[in-house]
């Protein structure tokens, strides 16, 4: 069965129309709908913190106050009933770190991993502003690092989309060696300086550049923020392909001809993927960071189960 590309997408480039398409889709994951994270986690309960209440002040109890909000310590000390007042959390920053580097310029079936990452970033940005949150981002493509400071309302997603398109086009046009000042590690450091405390951080990448030394920076970010990993992968990286010929393949280090008709070749790719996956999962687990996966071979909305959600809501 042939899977069709998402609306307005060619699978290689990133256009304004295809990213704006997710504006109307974001409403599907607004409360009380299912969380986008529970969809990615196979319908399990989301670990993302919901919007809550911040303590404001204590004042004398008034008729009609909720007795569950009585501050018993102040009441006992003063001899008169006092009530705690709370204010709702508003405009919680959502910060994205989006990987559009060389390893993301790959796709064997439907679209490049970088295109799928852009689709997911667009969906999250519209979802954030629909919940009255600010959206910001750090985007790197191996050539240069770009930032979008947290911005509310439609200006946030629109600025993010413009920056994504610019960074993606530059990545496609560049065949030179990656710039070390625009890699995963530099982006993580920049995110740490740009990110307001109390942010929801979502890192969208294939995580091939993640190193053991990044754990310290992630741990620092984790102290005052909530972090989610979203790994974008392609089935060929897992050794899954119907192709049975020879093909010239390359990464950042070497170029080689691979025989995909040989089971040994496909098993070797799968083993390499599992080792990398294990490293990422172990680090995420040690830092209590939820990790999700998105395939570049299936349209994003199909992976999020919109058809089943239409039947429920």
C-alpha cells in the first residue's frame, strides 16, 4: 500500500503551505482531547506536566471560600480562619531545539527526516500558542545556529516557520563539512542560555550527535525545566527496506557501496541502530526524560492517530 505525502509537501523541501497546514490540526490535542505525547507513547498516560496553579497569598476566610484551601498553619497561629489564594499558570514558555543537520538530510521512503522534524515543530508551535503559551526555538543545520526568542500569539509560530524554511533551504544547498559552532552540542549550550526557567523543552533530532559529555548540560537544563526527547528515524536505519540492489551510501565520515540484497548488510544496520538507540534511551532514562519516536516514512498525523480521535471527539 502506497503512503501519500502530507498536504503541500514534496518530501524534500519545506514550504510555507505545508507548515501552515498544521495550524488547523493543533486543535485536536487541546484539552480535553488526548495529549499529543500520549499519542506518541502508544496511548500511555502522558508524563508532561499540565497547567496548574501558583500560590498567590493568604487572606482571612470569607463565606463561600473552598474549605479545602484553608491554610491551617496560619489559622492555628492567628486563631482565625485563613484561605490560600492561587493564580493560574499563564504563558508558560515552550522551547524547541530542532536538528536540521547533515544526518537529518536522509529519507528512504516518504520524506527526509529533516522535513518530518519541521512538520512536528510546526504542530507543536501552533499547539503552544493555542494554549496561551509562548513558543521559542534554537534551530541548527550544521552551517549556522538560529534562535527564535519565546513569543506569544501567532507571531511565535510564524517566526518559527520562517526560520525553519530558511535553515532547511540552507542545509539542502550545503555540501561542505559541518561547522562545529552549529552542531548539537553548541545548540544545547545556546538553549541553556536562551531558555527561561520553567520552560517545556522539546528536542527534535535523530540524536546521532548526542555524546556522553552532553549529560551534564542536559542535567542542568532538567533542574529547572521539563524536557522531552523526540527522535526522528528512517526505516532504512533499522535495516528495513524492500530494495535488494547495491547502493552508494555516505555519512559524515565515509562513503561505501552497500549490498542490500545481503541479510548481513541489513542486520548490520539494525544492530548499529539498536546500539545507538540503547545509548540514547539509557541517557534519557537516567535523566528521567521521556523519549518518543517519529518515523520519516509515515505522515505525522497518521502516527498521531487522528482518525481514531475523530471517532472519539
